[in-house]
C-alpha cells in the first residue's frame, strides 16, 4: 500500500526510545549545539588514557567459520549496455578474515543458483571487503543470490530485481536522505522497511553511520569503536540494501577517524583517513560513468539520469578540500567530469528526460548561500537543466523554489532553474529525540571551518517549507516524462508533512 499506513496506535507522548549501538550503550543525550565542544573535551580527556593502548596492535579477529561468515550484504547498480542502461549489479559484503575466493552464486530460482561470478577482496584495516559484479543481467528480472566462499561459508539467499530498460514515461520510485546513523536511526530504518516493496532504490546523500562520532560517547572515549559502528550500521542496512540498490555519496562523517584512539596510532591515522573506509566498503558505478572511486559517479534508471557528487573535497574552498582533522582530498577534477557527464545526459533526454543530482552539502539553506559550492556548480546545473538537487548536512528539512543566482522562481510549472531540497534529518547521534523542537533552524554554521562558506542571500522567498524538529526522509515518484512527485515524511509517525509536484516540458 502506498503511502504506508499509519501505526495501529498513536505513540506515547514522550519521545520514543531509539536504538543504541552496543559500542555506545547507556549514553546521555547530546544536543547539536554542544557536539563540537563535547568532541574537544572528550578528545583532551581521553588522550592520556589511550596513549599506551593506542600504540598496541589491534586485537586479532576470531578464528573459524564465524570469522569468514559473510555479513553487511548490500548491492549497487553496475554495468552498462549500449543504450546506457545498467545491466549488472555490484554485490558487496564483509568478512572478519580473508577467504580464499569472493563468489556470488545466483539464478532465477532460489533453489537453483546455477550461475556464479567471482570478484575481489581487499582490506584497509582489520576486516575484508568483497565486491563482485554480476554482468549481463536480464532487465527487470528477479534474481536470487548467495555470497561467500566454498570453504569459508555462504550467506543466506537474498534477491533483487535488476534495472529496467530506460523508457521516458516509465514510473519509478526511490527514497532519498542524508545523515543517517546507528544512534537515533531506528524510525527511519523502520519506515524504509515498511515501504521497501514500493521503491526501486535508495539514495543516501552522505553522512553514513556516524562512526567518527563514537568517541563522544563515554563508553568509546577510551577505546577504538570506529569500525564497530561502521559494521553495525551496515548490518542494520542489510535487510534493505541486500534487496535493492543502495547508492551513496560522501559526507564529512566519512572523511576519517579522528578519535584519540586513531590520532595517537600511526597505523590507524594512515589506514582510516581521507574517506578510506567509505571507498573500500562500497562499489558505486564509477568505472561505468568515468567517476572516481565512490566519490563521484552517475547512473541511469528508468527515465532518470542520477548524478552523485563530492561536495567535501572536489572544488575550490570545499570544506575538506585539503584537510579535515587529517589531510583530505586529491581525488581529481570532478568539475570537468560533471560537465561532460551532463553534456552526455542531455544528448539522451528523449529517452531519459529527468536529470537529478545529489550530494552532501546544500547550496541554499536558511536564507543563506554556500558561495564556494554555488560558484563551482550552479552554472553547470543551470546550463544543462538539472531538474532537482538533494542534499543533507543540515539535520532538518527545507524545500526551496527553483532558484538561480539566489533569485527564486516561484513556480514548479516548467521552471528553468533547479529545485533545491535539503533532507538531512534521517536520524543520528547529533540530533535530539524525535518531536523535540530544536533552536538551530537558522544555525547555518555547523563547524568553524565552514564559517567563510555561507553568505546571506539578499533575495527573500527561496524556501517554501521547512521542518526542524523531526526525523524525516524524502520519497520521489517520477510519474512520467513531465511529472515528478516529491514527498517528505516524518518517519516516526510515518506522517507525510510536505509534498510538491514538479512539471517539466523536457
């Protein structure tokens, strides 16, 4: 049923208890305004405690079949046929120790997995990430699959539906959000599980898991929890991401581990900086689209060309262009790639009329403009008629009118400017409890190193709708070649709070 039905009974008046990861049980609440200060205090207090422990080698993984048992299974679109359709699927998982091979057994029947594909395995720190691409799949066909190794063991059988052939009037549905972690992510995960049979893919606009925040919680202040949270988050996502493409962009929380346990260990500093964990754990379609690692790429699905960008490092004065706590960046020239990608996408608008983009940082928010981002990207969006851009980073919701150079175009009927939507409140440990009104709606400056990025927009009326005190995500229904329906849901109550129709004569 769509939209999803409301819960059988209203929730209690008090904020619901959220899932707390094993690594950070019994933590106290943390307000967004105090997060940076807490990090500094905890960092200083913990340095002396962990100085000796951080110099010791990491504990060894367990032995036996449990160490080679696949977990954290997730998939992403892959492959490319002659007409630009994704005709493959990247299957990814993790094991605690290396296995002899990385194999996916698959077929059209759950009891007859007669085909197999092999891939690669790599390790950036202590565990092993496996990626296998299934090639030349039949379009819009359900495949059953199992991952693992003949010696190390196999996962249970999962299934997915392969991508369809592009058609300009084919309807598709997908969920989009930013800033989802283990802590306070329960309501969004529950909502996604409730709608998973009604969406074709998920698009996560950065800030995944919040592993770098673990040390602000007392139980992780003096020990190494970074990898534990990554692992827990990916296991929580497995019921969703094993059955539909989970497409991602990088956010600032994927940049590095900067806990005392990492900063005081040369091994961890080197192994867990500059988006290393993120780039090893996922396999986005960069090889097919000319992108770089998992930092930027594009893909097609139905009547849509999707563009995933890096707004952390990939343009002048980007927030992590050269440095976060540790050195960052150096991935290449995204701006030249983006223009070429959009030129190619516009050649095929008769077949895929919609162009949608996503990344972590918003361009417009709270009456302000992210000037370095605007200078680098906005003219390309406008020149090549990007229809809509989704962002996170701000832990709230804002829907803007189509806008260019700070000037809003107050209509959703055939505008010639891009619609900007921020949907960054999916749930994480920097957010307070659901339905607790927070006073940071206009708190644009979230870190000291962003203070020179944002400038006040002299033009009023850009934002149409805002939501600041709730966990929420977006759901997009591309109805046909000319109509798109966007919905914003508060996920705890499964309540639709906002919606808009965008009509374009492509």
